[in-house]
């Protein structure tokens, strides 16, 4: 993967909210059976986040640890084309990913037959943040809040993804963001609301179908990412994306399957508590989106073959 150093980034799509974001505490979202904060009650909370927030729900592994970049930065200056080192900074690279993902959906969303795509912001935060869905801490992992239609991420999550989950490749990062923007697309389409009326846990639940569809949407973006343009509409955001990059995304999908996370957290694999899908399922649906390049093939709700 190579970003285009000549691309002009749209900093209006990202807010750097810095440390705290409005207070400590936050939502402890333990994984079912994972031994994290909250015990069995956490199962209900984790399901709620999966349906309403679209989060990765990794608190049992991360324990809500702090870290990452300093906040409150002037992204316009930091990520300007005039700064030759900008893509050495995690914030600017992720800004480029956000621009690309939203550029893709500007073109692809109307093909789903629901009007124009409505862009939304990504919020960088550290430790804790206040959102339209309530207060959350870093342990929740990246998430989408349908109440305010925004994406939230503590960028230190990527270190956790690499060191604790073994997803070391850089393309894991845009995969994570593309998954969360998949939830935004679902929210715009009304899929989130419909899923909320279905089963909220289990191997064939509405929650699992929702998450697998977001993975498929991420794969569709990856197929077309090199076609996306910068703020001027003239320069591509990516110079290249290689088969190795796609393999990195697939490894990340494998690392955050419900079964893999439950095994890592020391508990037994319990399909009845699944909210995001198995490693194999997450890989398969990302691959489905990538191979087809068409989000219309991502109908996880209309198939028995998850």
C-alpha cells in the first residue's frame, strides 16, 4: 500500500478530540465469557453496542488502556501537502483512509437505490469520549454511533490489534475504518434499525449478519480504493494496493472473529454469545466484497450461508 504524497486531504472529515473527550469512566464492554469487567451482564451490553454502536467490542482483551497520539492537533497544518513527513503520522494516514472510504461511498451508495450518500466525521480520541450514544472508553474499540452518525476511534487500538491480536499489517487500519463506515451505510439504509428487531446474539443472529455485512462493505471499498480521489478530485489517494495488503486485512478479520477472541481471552468458544461472526465468516465476507467489488452482493440478511 502506498499513499499519494501529492494528494490534498480533506481535514473536515476528522475531528481530533484529544484526551478524555469529556470525562473518565465510560462503558466497560467485556466480551462474553472473556473474563473482562462486568461479567455476564457484559453480554447484554456487548450485544447492545454491536447493534447500536457497531463497535469491535474488544474490552476484555484491551482492558481500556490509554495510549496513542496526543490530541487537539491542527490537522490542517499537520496533514498539509507542504509537510513531507505527514504520512509518517498515524493521524494523517488515517485521515487519508477516511477520505478514500467516503469518496468510494459517494459513488457506490446511490447504486444501492437510496439516494445520495451522507458523509460523516471520524473522531480521534484518547481514553474516553462522549458521544450521542453515551460515554465510551478506549476498551470498546473503534465504533460507530448511529445517534450522532459518527465514527470514533482511539488510535492506540491499532497497537493492540498488532501486539495482542497479531494483526500486524498496516492495511488492517483502513479495514477497521471501512468496517465502521459500513455501519454508517447500514444506518443510512435503515439496516441497523431492522437488525435491532432481530436476535441479538448467536451464530445466525441479526447482530452477526450486521457485522458480516459491514466486513463485506469494507471489502468492496478495498477493491476500488485506488480509484478514489483527493479533495481536489484530481489526485488519487492511493498509488497502489497490493494482494499482500488484502491478505493483511484478511488476517485482521481472522484475528477479531468471535471464536478467536474468546479463545484468546481464556474462555470456551460459545456460539450462543456470538455478536460479530467467526474468523472464517469475517474473512469470507470481506473477500466476497473485495472479489465482487459490488456492495449489492453483501446481503447477509438474505442468505442461510453465513
